[in-house]
């Protein structure tokens, strides 16, 4: 009996190693493309506004309008993916958002800008929560923070790689009679279409379908995931879609994630122009390279924080709250306070590291609480309402700067959002994590 259990554990451990090697790099590559198409407008901001006739207020509204379409269609999209599987749905999402992103090169006025930003949100709705849900179908809870962290590598890598790429494409200004920002939107949008078709042939819906796993690995991994889902169902989480959408804990997660996203997107949409101001240069290749510095720091910190969070178990709440407050909030405030370019970039680096590292661990909480269709709906709701922070942040930042007549007031407001998120994260301890209540079940498992 012990020999059989040992063989099962060995098969599970080796299967998770294979998942990390095969699936996670591709998922974070998809996220690179998604995040780049979402925020590349920040690189084109000044030239785009000039040539398309977009005012500052219209830019802030349009930049955030993406998240309205995203929020409205997030839950339905995730429920469809739960029904049809990740292969078909991820392909559909990436191809449609790629085509719409490429169409941004055709914007000539504020109305077309608003329409395409809204449609981009509709097209991309379901991608992020779909991947979070997809990971729960493949990875037991004890390994999930680090797998989420590998996926989240897409955010810093989108800026480390995408910043210079966007900068180079902007410098194609005049080629074939097109502005640089038109080249940027067209090329990066078509890349998403190609990756979407690739996803259809590369992804499998669940471990039982994975030919790249041995039969023993498939059985061990599918059994572990199924057993964990059954255990969550028995521990009292919501089982039906409508109950997940009104569950108090799910709504609490929405609020925490909203505050995190206010800080993240408020910083991201304006990071290129902040860096350009700090280094005294126009947005182009140089600014793209300097903008990559904060995300490179985040890249290095992200995995370390997530591995540590997996190891500390129930203490991960305090662990992540500290990263959110010290890393994110203090970092943004420091970037606003210091006029020296080096210190400002250092502050932005601390902020990026804090907000990137806090999010993978955050998602282990709803994933540990929800299962089945309730997980599809609940995770979709948390991400959709949370991402409304991306709509509110640029508008709130502009409002604070106008009302207080200060160029840094908006950044201090974003820092307060990060402080609030950290405080609420500490109070998550009022909700007991259904999986962590039994640390010996998967937490004590041998980790790859």
C-alpha cells in the first residue's frame, strides 16, 4: 500500500513539473500579448492624441472604457469557457481582440476611439479569469501560487519586451505613409491573432486529455484535482452560479482586487510619459528601454514572493499585505515625491514589484474557495468588478491633479488605493481558507 502511495505521489510530482514546463510558459506568453494590447496605448499617447484629435479627458475616458466592456462580458465569457473548453474559447478571444487592436490604427476621432476601446474589452473579456480557472483544472492548491506567478510573468515581460518593441514600432513613423502609432497597433494586434490560432492546437482542456503526460501522470494529476474540487464542495462554498455572484466573500475579494487594479492601471497607463518626463526625452526606444527597468525588478521579485507564500501557508495573508503596502503604495508615493530621475525610477520599480507579486497569491484565495460553475462565475465577477479599477484610475488621477492643481496628486491618490488594498488583505484572515484548514492535505505535499 505504501509503495502504491509513493508511486502515486511520484507521478503527481512529475506531472506538475511537466505542467510547469509545458503549459505555464505558453500561458504567460499569451498574457504578454494580452497585456501589451491592453496598455500599449500608453506608449502612443502623445502622438496618438495629436493625430487622432483626442483630448486629455477623452484619452482618460477611452483608456478606461476598455474595462466597461470587459466587466460586462467577463462572467458570461467564463461560463462559456467552462462549457466549451479552453482550446476553442482562448483561440476565439485572442483572434477577435487581435483584430480589434489592429483596428485601433484606423482611429480618426474620439467616437471611433471610444467604440474600439469598448469592443477591445468585450473581445478580451474572459481571458484572464479563464486562465485562472484553467490553472485550477490542472494544478492542486499547494502549487498554485507559483503557477499563478509564472502566468503573471506576462505583465512585467509585456513591458520588458513590449516597451522596446512599441518604441521601435513608433519610430517607423512615416513608413508607407503611416504614423508610428498606427504601425504599433497593427503589428501587435496581428501578433495576437497568430498566437490565438496557435493556442487552439497547443492547449488541452484538462489533464485527462494531455497526450504529453504519461498514463500514470494523467491519472495522478486528474485524481488530485478532482479530489480537491470535491473537498471544496463539501466545505461549504457556493455551488451555483447565482450564489457565487452574491456571496459575501466573493464580493469582498472584488473590493480588494478593485483597489489593487486602481493602483496598477493608474501607474501603467501613465508610466511611459512619467519616464519620459524623468529622463527628459520623447517616448521612443530610449523611454521604452528605461520603462522596462521597473518591470524587470518585478519579474525577479514575483517568483520569490510566490514561492515564499506557498511555503508560509496561512500566513500568506500577512505576507502579501506587506508586499502590497510596502511595495506598491510606498513605491508609488516615492516616485511622486522624488524629483531625481534615478530615485523616481527606483520608486516605480518598488511599486511594480509590489503590485505584480501580490496578485498571483491573491488569486489562490478565491480559487481555494470556489469550484465548478461557481468558480467560473465567481472568478469572472472578481476580475470584472476588480478591473473596473482600470476605468476609475485614469479618471480619478486626472481629477485629483485638476482639483488640487498638482502634477503628483494623482499618484498619491493611487498610493492610497494600494494602502487600502493592503489593509483589507489583512482582514481576509476573517475568512478561513477552506484548503488551508487542512494543511496536511495538500500543503504538506512534496513540491517540485
